């Protein structure tokens, strides 16, 4: 069974569309949260996941948009949340509110969380990966750090597919992964997208300029 794994779309529709177009044939796509925030297409990104029935968990930006309280967010993140609250439809907000912090799929062989299996907002960087993060699942999917990485253990795979919409690992191309659950292999993938289009839209809607400039560097 091959699955596509995405995370941290953050309202970046051109990046998400590029990932969808680039993704090879898979039996299912799953998302590790933060569909909204930062970038200017939150409603369109939610709609695309809903259209494709993508199993998704709640990220901290998703929860902030629903609750109206961007806890511990810096000024840029808060502005992204405020924009998303105004830009998304009632149906999209209801969908975000319905997302769990953890879910399994593929006959419980894949577990999806946003930050950490025991704490949804805990950053879990590649140096923190270990087999102890795994439970009964064969594959643990995490997001939140925007850093693409994976480790394969006898017990299974720990994976962060990286960020579709705002990479922070030095590569500005949109990140995702393809996992073969049976073979226990991971293909980390990157795809170029029209960053200029996103930058133009960020400026047009009045989001912070740094949200635009950082997309070129991947940090």
C-alpha cells in the first residue's frame, strides 16, 4: 500500500496544487495538519482536501482559526490566523473544528499527529526521532517543524513529510513524501511551484512582507 503524505500547507494553494500534480499514483493521501495560516488561500486549501477526502489532523494554526485564540504565536502568525478567520467559509471552519488531534488509517497501520504523539503542539525535530515514538502502528506521521525527514526502525517508520506551503529546511520547493507501508520505504519528494504568484497575493491582501520573502529561501 502506497500513501501520499502532506503537512503544513498553510494556505499556499499554488504549492498544494503543484504537489497534487506531481504526486505519483497512491492509494490514499493523508495530511498532518496546519491546512491554514500564513498564506492567502485558506479556504481553497481546505476545499481541496475536502474534495479529495483526505484524512487530516488538527494543527495549531487550524485550532487557532477555529478558537480565535492564537496562543504563543508571533505577530506574523497572528496576522495569518486573523486573515484566515475572515477568509474561510462557515463550512470550512466547521471542517477544521471537526479535525482530531490524532487519527489512524490504513487498517490502523498509519498514525497521523501534528506535533508529537503525546502532545499536539510539541516540536519533534529529526534529532528527536526514535523508535520509542511508535506505538502499534507501522508508520508515524508528524508535521509542525516544516523540516522534511524520516527514520526507519525495526519497529516501523517515523516521518515528517516537510511543509507543502512554507518549508523551513533550506529548500524552498514544496515538500511531501510517498510511503510504501508494506515495503517500509519512504520517498521524500520536492516540487517547484510559482512562488511569485504567492508573493504577489500576500502583498495584495496585506499580509506581512516577511511571509513573502521567506518563501524564496525556504527558512
